[in-house]
C-alpha cells in the first residue's frame, strides 16, 4: 500500500470519528473497502502517532478521548 493510500484512509477514519459515524470495526472496514485486519493496523498506526482513539461499545463506534484532528503539514522552521 502506498504512503498516499495510508494517508487517505487515515484522513477518512479521522473524519468519520469526528462525525461520530464509524460504526463497528466490521462496518468501518466495509466503508473503507479494506479488511478488518487492515483497519486494526491503521488504527494502531494512528494511536502510535498520538491519536487518542478508543472503541466505545455503548455507541458501537470509534471515538476520540478529546477533540483532535489529523493533520499533515509543513511548518516554517524559524
């Protein structure tokens, strides 16, 4: 999988978490067109980047512990 594909999928996951519409892992992997194991790898990667992600069994959806947004950008150094 290309780096761009990873980024696009992580952005889609981030967007759906913020909109509170991920559904279960099975539903989210279907929405993204990937396997559940690929979804778990992406979630693990996002958590490794500092994403405060958890799965809420009551809501049956992935959520953030606090309001965040995934951003990849260049910033000036000085």
